[in-house]
C-alpha cells in the first residue's frame, strides 16, 4: 500500500447534486487511514491561487443531504496553461499534498490528465456531472437526482398541458448528450424526444406529432435536449408552429433547477462508494484514473480512455421510447 501524508480534494466544472456526499466519503476514507485532508476551494483555480483549508471529520458532517458543493466549483482558464499548472504544482508541494481527488466531469479529467503528464503528484477522478456522459461508468453522481427533478417538473407541466390540450416543448440539460432527455422522456411518457445522438429532423417530428393528433392524443410533450443542432426548445417550437396552427404551443426551459436540490438516495450511495474508492485507488498506487461504476462494481478507467471515448445512449431505450410514445 502506498503511503500518503496529505491528500487534496476539489470539485471542478459544473456542479452536481451528490458532490458533497463524495467529498465527505473521500475525506473520511482518508482520515480513517490517518491521512490528512485538505479541501481545495474553487476547483483548479483555487489550486492555482492556494485556496487550501484542512478538512477535519466534523467539517464534512451534515453535508451528505445537500446539493451543490461546499468546496465550490469554478472554471479555470489558467489551468489550461502550463504556467498555471506549474503554479498549482508549487502550491501542492508547499502544502505537502501528495495525492489529489478531483470530482468533476470530462473537462476536469482533461485538466487532471495534463497535470499528471507534467508533474508527479497522482490524481484520481470521481465522475460528478448531471449529464451522465462519461465513458467507463454506468452512472455519474448527480444524474439520478437531475432525472428526478425533470420528472417532477414534467409531471407538473403535463397536468396543465392536458387541462388545456397543449403542445409543450420542454428543454432539459445535456448539451452534448441526451441521457437526461431519453430517460426523462421514458419516465414521463413524453410523446417525442430530441437528443444530440439522433440527427434532428423537423419533418420527422412534424409527422410524429401529426400522427399523435390523428390518434386523438391532444396533449403532446416533446423533450428537447439543449444543444446546438436543434437550437433549443424555442427554436424547435418556432419551426413546427406553421404546421400546427390552431394548436396551443408552449415552451418551458427547465434550466438550472436541474442542477440543484438534495441528492437522491441513489446518488448519495454511489457518491459514497466512489468517493471512498478514489482514496483506495490512490492507496493502491493508481493514478490518472477515474473511478467508475459498471454493473454495480467499482472500476478504474484511465483518464485517457474516458476522455477519448464517447458514451453511447442505450439504443434499446431509444427504440422503447419510440414504441411507447405512439
Ligand atoms: P466539466 O469537468 O464539468 O466537464 P469543464 O469542461 O468546464 O467542466 O472543465 C473544468 C475545468 O477543467 C476547466 O475550467 C479547466 O480549468 C480544466 N480543463 C478542461 N480542459 C482542460 C485541458 N484540456 N487542459 C487543462 N485543463 C483543462
């Protein structure tokens, strides 16, 4: 087992519910082995600025149920530069930190990979993003909670939509990945979903909606993953409105409510498992890996691999969505 004196923990990139549970687990797992723990505030920017603070066990108490991240998160342009990373290294050295746990998404792991290629301090990643778009893990921390928030919101919208026979376009998060829209769509019985993994086609959508109306389905909900191709829910509504004159079309962008809130039981548990597993990976002399969960087992995925590969949506769920939305 590798010996550590002090490890640093940070959260980076977009925040996700359950990050606090992961911070708590990583901190307590390290303390259990008598390793000191330092919380690095504001992501990589804080590493460069020296925003370090010792974390004792009680300091990570009463946070497992809270959304957001007590360590705060930030994006850092400086960390993209070699000079920025060198400054971060100097600070870690000065503080005697000999291992780092990074809780974040794809971008955060790119930064971690750059750093570990240049400097000798090992980094281990924990997947924290509501998008679930990381290759090598079935689930990311925050995804389940965001999904439940979406379901709650769409159910509410459906109540009013069906009272007025409306056609709703609801935009959910997922700029490059449609996991939230796909699962959210199945769970809410959405009539259609538009996700980046399927080429957007207005003609198809119009035909689908026309069929739906023909079958006397007077309330229709289309979940749109925010994204470049469709241009978002407002844009899609604009494109179909000519063909559906006389129908009451509305648009709702769910926005940042999807990032907040108390993490679900599922997210709290995987965050606890992954946070602890990240420290165990360091003790096991692993570096430049993301801790993931595949088929309920902890796995270690090299940063290179998770960055290089794109996780595909479950095609059978796509087919199911299509069948169930007739
Ligand atoms: P996420 O981790 O949620 O995907 P970002 O893509 O914003 O979030 O990445 C978080 C931070 O990681 C960035 O602000 C930047 O500091 C760092 N980062 C991202 N890509 C790189 C890179 N290629 N080289 C160095 N640092 C990077």
